[in-house]
C-alpha cells in the first residue's frame, strides 16, 4: 500500500500492523484519535511527526478527531514527571485549547470532512459516580502500577496521588467514547493508549491500532527536543529562526533529521549520507539543504530560498543584514545589560543577559563587548538622535538601535 510506504519511515512500531491493514481493507473512514493534554500549548517539529502521519491518513479520506483533554487536564498526566503537577484553572485550559488548534492547523487538514474537535468533558461532566466506579472495577492495581513512571516514583519514595493513578483509565476510556480506530503517539503515551485498547475490548468494540513514532536527538545532539532544554525547532518559529536553528544541529544528526522531519526521498538522504562520509559534501551544505526542506514544509519554497540566501549572505560574507529591525531606545545611558533587557530581550533575566555579555556573545558595531555595565558613547551635538548602532547577540540575532526622539 502506498500509504504504508509513506508512514513507515517515521514509524517506530505498530500495535499491530495486521489490524491496521484489515481496518483499511474495510474501506470505511477511520477515526484517528489525537488527544492533547492542555497543560502547555507548544508543539515542536518532533511532535509534528505524529501530525504529518495523521495528515497522510487524511489525504486518504480518514478523519482526525482532535480530542481536547479539558477534563483530563484538570487531573494531571504524570507522564515524564517524577513529581506531582499543579492543576490548571478552566480559564487557562480554554486559552491553551485555542492555541493548540491554531498550531495544529499548520499541518492538519481542518476541513470538517476529515477533522473534528471534541472535548472529553462531554462525557465525563455527565458521568455518575457509579458509572465512573464501574470503569475502575475493570482495572487491577498491579496493571496500573506496572507503568514505568510509577515504578520510578516508588523506587525514589516519591508520592503517587490517586488522581495520577486514575489518569490512564480516564484517557483510555476516551477511545471508547469516540470509537477510535487508530492513534499515533510517542512511546511515552503507549501505556495510556494500550489502556484504550483494553477498554474497547471490555466494551466489545473494535480495538484501536497504536502507532508509535520515531524520536531523534534535539539540537543539542543528546536529549530529545524539549522546551525546557531549549533544543527544539517550534512549528510556530519564524522561517528565519527555523533555518538558523537547523544550522546549529550537530553534524552527526543531519541525516536522521532529514529522514524524520522532511519528505526528502530516502534515496536522496542516503546519497547525502554517503557523500558526507566520503567528504564529497560538507556538513554545512547538508545543513543548508536540511534547513531549506524544513522551512519549505512549514512555509514555502520561496521563503526557504530567501532564508538560504539570507544565511549565506550574513554568515559566509560576514555582512550585517539590511532588514534588521530598528529599535528606538528611550534611555541610551543605561548599562548595556539593562538596555538589552529593557528593549530587546524582555523575557530573559538580567542575570542571563549579563552572562551572555561576559561570555563575549554581544558585539556593538563589530566590536565585542564583555562588560555588562558598558555604556554606549553618544555624541554631544544635535546629531546624536540620528546615531544608529548595530548590535549582534549570539550567532543569529541582529538589531539596530537609536535614541528615541523626544
């Protein structure tokens, strides 16, 4: 099947492939469960591997049910956590739901024929205590406690709260309510989705197939992509940030990223890998190729070409970009770290900015500044308002600043 050829390159495992083949042979529209915990509305290209696979199924007429876990989010999923997570307010959940929908629309086809939004509060807010307890009675303590995360908590003598133990049950029952045929997840969600298969069997329903997807190293070359580690490419990053971040990827991870995060032919990827091994092709040129492919996927070929040209001009020819934003600064007499904090890096701490400067990551008019308390010298005459200074922070951030007119 052509569909399988497309999805296998990013598939880690099927549970099971035979079941999926049989479902497809029935020639009915499959219901693909895409459940999201609404704690953090943030998707990087690692998350998007699942979305692109769902998009392939949509291209064949199958439907993604975007299941907003507005009820389960109030419980708290312990996945990947060695400590208990704070419970969110309903207002924060609703705000995050809107942001999630905005982000997934960059990949998924959101036409109603192949996309539907559901909330699990639809059934849980109406469920009686007796109905809820009937779900609990189907699952043993030993089944729940077999989850790796709970084992680690027990070994470290860290508390496990009852609501956390119940989370896999609640998430699993979602599969019953939407009659899910397929779910595509990272391996960290396998336990919860196997619970979905378990409950579907209990309720005499066709069991969902689970596909787990491949995970690569993040930009640091060690851990998987993570917001907390800052080693990710977000699907909402600008085309310039996407391209620039890719250029910081370790050489050893280039072809893995090509296989997982682009739709380049595998034959082309293998040739690039062989050419790099034999020194015919440089890692830098390969990363430029990768950057173009990722930007093209989320934006367009035109923007990919523009970012390639911008990168080569800026870094190969060592030119300061002409399209650098001009920032009007109200107090040019502030120490450099404060000037940057107030006008450029407002979301960073003063301490972080001082460290950047001390480490030589900031230059003004091509002169590296290492004193956080440095003050930019201003002319005393009437032309001082027209002075423009070029600031570079790190490798990819460029700014022009001038004194704000009174």
